[in-house]
């Protein structure tokens, strides 16, 4: 997986891609990340990469020329043409970023180039000239596109074969099949009076598997029931969900006035 990040603030990117899993992936040559400072592509002595918006209004707008020059220069340095790169623009107007999109990007053979906006946004002529693929990490506004680009890179990179030590962990994670994850426990067996469920200490692999499946279904049913609409449930899942619903009904509190 090969990525380029165009940003006014490389210091927001470099510490993250130089730490933890992303660092190890780069050391193993499974992930390549190049960070390009857009100020290096300005032409004035003050390296100004933003200006006031035409028509007035608050804030500043990132200038088009430094971005266009940066993308052209980096593409030519790699000897790549447009069909060998995939331009991505983090934006709340974009395609929702999901686990399936992360999986798609993890298998991408083209270079992934992230254009990170900042301030009030980017001059519209960048979109018109480059026609980047807009991608959204959620319905909220960030200070800039750097954090969103890091979210996308992190989520996709961990799906590249060999990046994670245990490939089974990917299979069992939240959203891998549109279900949330089951709860996890580790030593010690008791913390502030809270104990590990007995089944996890039993050594009974089938009982543990069933417990984990049931708790994944329970978490999804209680917190993100919309995800169940995307999941193909097996007969076993329907039975476990039925148990969960019945357990929930038995545990309902008594309403005021004594009505159940």
C-alpha cells in the first residue's frame, strides 16, 4: 500500500505514521507513506498557501496553485500518469468511509494520494482540475483533512496482509461482518470486584465461541441495531438473538405506577 499525503501541516502526520502499527508496517515495506508540504510549492518568499475568500466571509481558503503544482510534481517524480494514482480528498461531502471501503483501499495497486484541506476549505478549482474522489469519515467537521486521512490510512493499512501479527484478529473485529465485537478480558481475573465471565475460564472452546457470538450479537442489538439489517444471520444467530431479546424483556425495570 503506497500513500502520499499533501498537507500544510506535516507535523500532524509524521508522528502518527512513525508510531505503533504504521511504523512497523513501513519498516516491513508493507506500507509506504510520503508526506509533502504544500508550502514547498508556493512561489512567494513568505510561502503563503492560503488567502481570503472571494465574496467575503470568515476564515481563509487554501490556494489552488500550490496543490496543483504539488500533485503534478509528485506524479512526475514517480513517473506516473493519472491512471496510476487514486486521488482522495477527505470531505464531509464525500462517500462514507466504511470497513468495506478500507478493504478496497488495502487492495489498491495504485498510489493513494490524499489532499488535506484546512481552514475554510480548498479553492474549488482543485476539484475541477483534479476531480479527486471525496471520502467522508463522518458527519462532522474537523479542523483539517489530516486527521481524516490518517483514519483512512490506518484502517486500510491494518488490512494489508502481514501488517497485523495475527490475521485472525481482523476476522473477529467489529464491522468485519457488520457486527460489533464481543467484550474482551485479560489478567487479572478480578478488578475492583468485577470478575471475568466463567465461560472464558472454562477452557471449553465451543462454549467460548458461542458466548462470544452471543455477546457480539447482544452489543449490536443494543447499540447499533441498524447493523443487523446488513448482516446475513445464521440459524444459530437467530436463536441467540431470541435468547437475548427474552433476557432483555425479563430484565426490564418496573415502570412508575407498578405497570410492567
